């Protein structure tokens, strides 16, 4: 392998750890707890293991409706689970440095409540939180929030742009030194350093200020996972970390170049936007051992769960009832759901000539992200190639089942990455921003004051 272009640049690694397991049949593995999704003790175990592996963050997705079958990671094992911000507040008390990235929706949450919730988590964790911004898809979720059907794709993103702007304004409510807390004088805070948002827009009217102060990292890291044209524009404007899905280095490189270029065009430093594709690794000390792990888990997939998974990944518009599972995937009508994922699943089926059964077996663990079956050296080779040739700044690791899939990566792949000088041997800082190498976000008020002083 070639050496890194920058001797100081290191891989960033997130751990995507749904307690019910990532693979839709994970819960059927003998060593995966069948109640993992709702076991606090199990999540604490996973968090400690991720911190032992020096991962940057524990990442969790979230849904706003029940999804039976294989429509989500973990399949039926994730029909019920924890709200991630609540869970992470608990897990933070059992860790010291691991970050926590929780998913929350701009489609159905109000900016003030969301800003308050994540600002609180950031204080509770001493600056270790991140917000994975999503525009929630699916009619089932819409029907839990006073709607009959999901808003159109473009409308969801228009709302999301304004939502994030309001949340960031609220996170700037208190300047860093606003709280004096002087017992002798009785001054608790400097009112001149408390600012209202005074936002009035197309979707929201929010006065503010937020009733939560800033944390040691300023405010939570903003994460995003969209790949459509709307998603790319949103990421370039707002995201600090992007969770993306690619099957090939070439498409990852195109995405990487495009996002960095868009960010630069918006006046952002492209180095302050980290691109982290998802990877689901089946790790074995030999290739045969890794393949056996893959085959064993694949054999546990129920056909009805596999079909439900494909329906969910193709945007809920594909009816596979009556189709031969050993025949080709039929065309899916356009979706107002996850447009980029629908296109990716179609591309995987066409490229490999997969039958319906083969397709759901292939995506059962990674749902369109890259699946790697191999030795620690072989998996490290792939991660290094993507990292060093402009395909990634790091990766979100999706262990197929838990805890063994995570432990395999920590015990076998992490040491190989460290031997190559690609990954840390100790945490660099205490906050999530420090460990990701992201800058501290000054308030707009401090920036304006410095600009005024410079002009005088």
C-alpha cells in the first residue's frame, strides 16, 4: 500500500451500533442478545467496547414509526427501541471520551425543542454529542404527526435548511463567557451576552433565546446522510460529517470531490467537512473464516424479512408479492422517500445480475453500504485505499451482529490500522470536535465583534 499523503492525517471512525444488530437476522445469532434493542446494559457494553477501540463516536439511527419485518437495520429486533438522545445521556455516564451521534428529524420536530434537547446532551456529555440531521421518509411516520402522507422530497429539504439555521441560531443564544456567577456581586450572567434568534421564515417563527448554555465544544457536531442532489446541497451548506453509502471507490471519489467542491464554493473550508462512508465488515483471521461468518448469518434471513427490507430501501413503492424470489428485481416507481438509496439498490441489482433473493442477502447487513468479507489485512487494505485516494476521510463501521462483530473489528482491524499509522493509539482530546479535528464554532456575536474591532 502507498503511504498517506499527509503524515498527520488520521482515519476517523464511527461505530454504528443498533442494539438489535445491524444485519436483519442478527438477533438470531446465538451470541447476539435477542432483546439488545431495549437492553440498557447491552448498550453500555457496546459503548465501552467502542471506546476501547478508540472510535470517535457511537452512531444511532432513529425512526418515528414501527417498522415490522426487515425494513430497518436489525429487522424485527428493532421494532421497538430507545430514543437515542435519552439513551446517549445514560451511556455518557459510563464513558469518558467516546462521542455520541443521535438522529433527529427536521420534518417532524420543532427547532426549539430539538436545539434544547441536543444542547442538553452536549452539556451532559461535556461536549461529546452530534446531531445526525434527517428528513424523515415514509407515510407511516407522517401518520403519527397529523399527516396522511409524507411531504414531497424537495419540501422536506426546504424545511430542513431553515430548521438547521434556526437551531444553530438558538445554539448561539449564550456567548461563551455569558455566565458570570459572581456570588459577591450577585451577578449571575451578563445580559448583554444573551441573544434572541428573532427568526421569521417560511416554515418557522422562533424568537428565542434558548434556555440552555453552550458546551465545551461550542455546540453539537452536525452530521448528515443524504446523497440525492438536494442532500448534497444540504450537506455542503450545513454538515460537518457526512455518512454516505458507496459500493465502489470510483463513486466514492466522485462524491468526495463534489461535496468538497460545493463546500469550497460556499466559502467553507472543505477540510472541515468529513466524509465517512459506511462499511459492514465480516472479519476472520483467514478468508475462509470470514466467509463462514458471512454464510452463517445469511442463512438466518427469513424471506419475508428480506422482501420487507428491499421494499423499505426502494422507497416503499415496490410490491414484490407474487414475484419469484429467484427472478430479477422488477422496476420500482419513483419515490418521495430515499431517492438516492432507491437508485443505489437498483444499481447493485443491475451490476451483479442479482435475483431478488440474492439482492436482499447482499444488502441485509449494510443496506447499500459497502460489505467487506476478509482478513484484517485485506479489510485494512480497502479502508486505506479509499482514505488515501480521495474516497473518504474515515468510515462508519457497521458490525453485522453484536457484540462479536464489533469486538472482531476492535481486536483485529484496529491494530492493523494502527500499525500502518492510519489510526490513533490514544484520543487526542476530550470533546467530539477535538477528536474529529473539527474547529470550535464561535458564536456569530463573537465573530461580529471581532470583525468590528478589526475594522476600527
